[in-house]
C-alpha cells in the first residue's frame, strides 16, 4: 500500500526557488539531486531549472530513503530504480491474474475445453 505524504494541488511548473520553498530543501541540494538523476527538471531559455509538482513526491521519496535507511544518494538512485521495477512487475502480475480470473478452469488447472474442440 502506498500513499502520498504531500498534497499536490495542480500540475503547474515550479522554478528552483519555489520548489525549494515548497519542499523545505536547500536549492543547492536540489541541484545536486538533479545532477545525480534523482529528480527530473526542465530548463527554460535562461537555463534555469523548472520542476513539475510531481517531483515534490519524488523528492519526498528520496528524503525518506535517506533518513530511514541512511543511504547515500548514489545508493538511493539504485533503490528507487529497483522499487519502480518491482512496482511494474507487481502491476503486470496483478493484470495477468485478473485476466486469468475471467477464464473457466478445467481439471488439473487446465483451461476448460470448448465443446467440439
């Protein structure tokens, strides 16, 4: 089970200063996390960083992993990739099971045969 620890109201972009204020994180740390690939940011014509509000949740995840498991930022990148992969595989497994639930099952777990077939 997962749940959001922050409230996201709309998906407008945030510049670095606004993102830092909303997250309570120093802008230099945010720049470092972008450089490490832990946060995704776009750049405007002046080269300034811009973030979607969804990146606030990504930053929260990074902060929880850092505080809860005392991982360095390089390890957090690996852990987040593994967690995302696990979530994808679990979703695929649930979808496959839901698809099988609609099929009738014959003896010994084999799909039921159609008459005349």
